[in-house]
C-alpha cells in the first residue's frame, strides 16, 4: 500500500467491526469524525489523536496544534496533551530537547497542559515521529460533529488553502521552488505561513460555535480540502456542490502549486476550517470570522446524498476530485525528498 490515509471504504469496513455496546461512548470511531466524545458525567470528554509523519523541523509544535484543531472542531476546549515520541538511533540530544521545548511552547500558547506520554529510541525509523493525543471538554448541548450537516446547509471555509501544505513545500523543497522561479522572499514567506496566519483553527472554531447555527465542522488535513469535503459528506450522509472560484486559495499556495504542477485542493490543509451552517446563520458566522481573517468564504451548499459530490469550475460541473494520497507526500516522494 502507498503512504497516506487508508481508503475510506477499507477504513469504514474495519470500523464497522468494532462493538458499540459502551453507552458512555457518545461519538465513537467513524470515517470523517475528528475526535471521540465520552460521557464523564456533567460534561463530555473529547479525545483526538494524530501523528506527525511528514519530515519537519517543527514536529512538537505541529503535534500540539493539529490535535488541538481536532478537539476544537467538536465544539470543545483543548485542555490536556499527551505525546508518544519515537526517535531514531541517530538522533542528537539537542534535537530531543528542541522537540520537547516545541511541545511545551505550543501547549502554553493554547492554555493546554502537557500531562504525559512516552519517549523512546526506536529501531528502523529514519526520522523522529510524534503521535499526539489531545483531550478537551465540552457541555453536552455544545457538542458538534462532522456528521451533522443536512441538505440545504451552507458550506463556509475559514482560512485559505493550503497553509500547511505550502509551508511544508517551502521548508522541504525550498531549493526546488527557487529553481522553478519562486524568489527567495516568497519562499521565506511560505515557510512562515505556519505562524502567520498559522495552522491553528481553535479560535475560528470557537467563534463559529459561539455565533450559533453551526451544524457540522471538520478540520481538513492530509489529502487537502477535497478530502476534507469528502470526509464531511461521508460522516453526514450528504452530497456537496462546491464553487471552485469561491475557495480562498492563498497566493503563495497557488504559485507553488503552479510551479510544481500540484493541485491545491489536494494539499494538506491544516489551518482551514470547514463549517456547515443553517442558511439563516451563515452571514452572521462569516461576519464574525472576518473580524479575525479575510480568508473566509461561502464555498458551496449541502445537497441530498444521491446528488453526489460536485465541483463547479469555469462554468463546468464535474465530480469533486479524489486524491489517493496527499499532493505534498506525492511530490516529496517523487523528488526523493523523503527518507
């Protein structure tokens, strides 16, 4: 099998074998859901786990933020972080210290407490791998899922695409971008997208939930916006119609993808937030989100499942593209830039 996410059907088939007899599991493992929700009495405990597997010099920082995003899109507040850090025998002591410092710093930025995990030197890996687990809490009535969208809802995208994918390309393939014609200043700006505007959607998720009228939220990551849309549709049992021209694509992302012959819709998209909302609430949500960022747009509508998944581009209606693997991963592997 190729690197990347498991095919949705294969994953769904395996998840269907899990017994569902624990009544305290409010939201369990489902395709398209970002986290689980557990009944702990007076509120719900929300738990998410995600690894950092792309080569990066910021895996500690990444791990905290991407896991916090998965908790926040459930309407919950991220509270506690655990990390499992696997290190190759070639690792230097200063690299280990740097990763720990990143974790502590990122947790501090979000008001999250690092509460444990595991660290070991592991054979047969070429670079550090960090698997994060974020725990948060939410009131019963405030829980949101990826599975709540209904036909007639409006789809909102907060945060342009693809913040994380473009930053990774600049950090891992900066020389290739320069060779293809991107100036050094643009490469540096692309690298800094991780921090400005950043990959956290915690604030945007909190804002949307506070305004009200949200029926579903989802955090598109590996596989890009197209995969995130497909996951939301699978979780909700709906179809989607997306207007390509309305999708806010960052100028740096557009330039990088043009130079490297990549599709921005398939580029890992942490930093963007998909929101399904009732039509009467959409304008209020967009207005509130635009107080924090200009990259907010209504990009389409939810339709009945039998109508399918469609992308309208240049007046032509075609099936929503499907990416078997993330465009960043494909590019780095083809260029021999992964270990």
